[in-house]
C-alpha cells in the first residue's frame, strides 16, 4: 500500500471516527433535542444510550491496531446504524438537512472500510 493510499484511508477514517464520537457524545449527554428527535423517529429513549455506547466502542475497535474480525463487526454496525438512521429520517418525512449527516457518515464508513490497509483486513488462507 502506498503512502498516499494510507493517508487517504486515515483521512476518511479519522473523519468518520470524529463524526461517530461527536454524535455519541450528543446521544450520551441527554440533550432534550436529541431525545425529541429519537422519539419523533419512533424509537424509545433508551435507544439513544445504546447507540452512543456502540459508536464509541466501534471507533475504539476501528482505530486500534490488529483486531480484524472485530473491525469487520464495527464497520458492519456503523453501516447498519447509518442506513437505519437515513431510512428512519426519510420515512419520517424529515428534510434533507436531517438526512444528510447519516448519509455522509455512511459514505465515510464505506470509504474507510474499502480503503483499509491489508493489516486491518481479515486474511484468508487458501
């Protein structure tokens, strides 16, 4: 993997991680606006805490060295959470300004996963 490819991977991964951690902090802080939004989407309030914890754990796994199997699970979790968020906002009739953050996080997740270096992938033995 070239130095340029590693830099591109890390730019997308750090951007994705910052987005996940910042949204997790908002979810775990108990902000009234976040509670109203999650309820408007039809989810119970306890779901905010669960999402926040999952996001922080996922970022830790993705940024940590090694752990390729857990990384796959973390990326899959981020993919499911972000597609679920985008779909929930769309179905609820929210404006694009509320759908966009989850779509951006989804794109960053896919790019980070796709561009990850060989040392961060599961190696199959043939």
